[in-house]
C-alpha cells in the first residue's frame, strides 16, 4: 500500500484528458506501471502515486487534500468550485500551471432549423447542461430567466428528445453539435487542462518533489513552442 508521504496526483481515468495526462507524466520523468483496471498506479522511480478517477471527482479530491495534485479541465474546476461555494464547503485550490492540452469551450447551442438567435430568445426556455452553476451564473449576469435542466451525459440529444429547448455543452471540434443538428451560439467559458494543488499541503518532502517537477514542466512546455 502507499504511505502518506507519497505525492498523490489525480488524473482522468478515461476521457479527453487521459492520454495527454499520461504522456505529460512520462515527459516529466515519472515512470508508471499503468494497469487498465487499477485505480492507483505507483511510480517506480519517484515517491508518486497516480489516482485515475472520473474528471468530475478531481477538484474535490484536491480541495479535500485526498490528493495533493490534480490535472483537470478548467470547466470542471470552475463548476466544482461554484457548487462547493454554494454548499459552504472549502473550494480553494492553488493553480500551479495552465497546460497546453484539453482546449474546449462551453457554449450554448440550439436546433439548427431555428436559425440564428439572439440572447433574448433564451427567455423562458429550458437549457440542458452538465454545468448548472456556470450556466446559472451566466444567465444571472445576462438577465435571462431560463430553466436549467441538469444532465450528466448525452446533453446533445436533449432538444431532440424533448427534454430541453437548447443546450450548454462543451465543444471541441464541433463534430458532436454537427452530428446532432445543433447550431453553436455564445461561448460561456473557454477551458484548458490545468495543474492544481491542495493549498494547505504542508509536507516538506512532497513540496520538494513538486519543486523538482515544476521546472521540468516548464521545460516540456518550452520545448513545444
Ligand atoms: C464533450 C461534450 C461533447 C463532446 C464535444 O464530452 O459533452 O459530447 O465533448 O466534442 P466535439 O466538439 O469534439 O465533438 P466529453 O468528451 O468531455 O465527455 P463527457 O461529456 O462524458 O465528460
Ligand atoms: Zn500501495
Ligand atoms: Mg466529463
């Protein structure tokens, strides 16, 4: 079993960030014995354990100090922070670095056949999303009174299924919107993957290890420029 003095890093188990997270760790010199079915991978050359979890769980794991570091999309981080603040829970993380992968945008979209629409069209409409807090904050700021329908997946089929009039979902290539006959509207949030840290982590050994990894991260980024 892992002991507590090993640095714990949470990454996405399967999804848009997993491959890039694994290659980043490799480029940082962290050797891992990854086995598909395992939740935890112990590094063979550094006191590091990598936890592979659902991306939505990563901010909470880092905020609560269950993991010291996490790699997560800003979209997931911002939503989790808003959700926690609402519930009066600690929501702080230290953002160590923005990463150059996982770019996507959270955007509004509606059935193509309706043609272009302005913001006022959303008044009184139902909007399906996996990001209710970000969407609600946006609607409030824009003075739009709309109903937010929370779906954890398959958001793009909501209009066709009659569950909502429009959606607010992640767009990367735009292929999903196109395949579902949806037209893209305003971007609510732009997002990249980022490296986050528990702000109260106080173990000097872990801090020293992070200080060893950060210059390497900078080196990897510069090499790509
Ligand atoms: C997002 C989003 C769309 C898709 C858009 O899902 O929900 O389904 O990506 O990408 P595209 O514009 O390249 O087609 P994601 O892969 O993040 O999975 P998740 O919704 O299960 O988290
Ligand atoms: Zn172990
Ligand atoms: Mg997800």
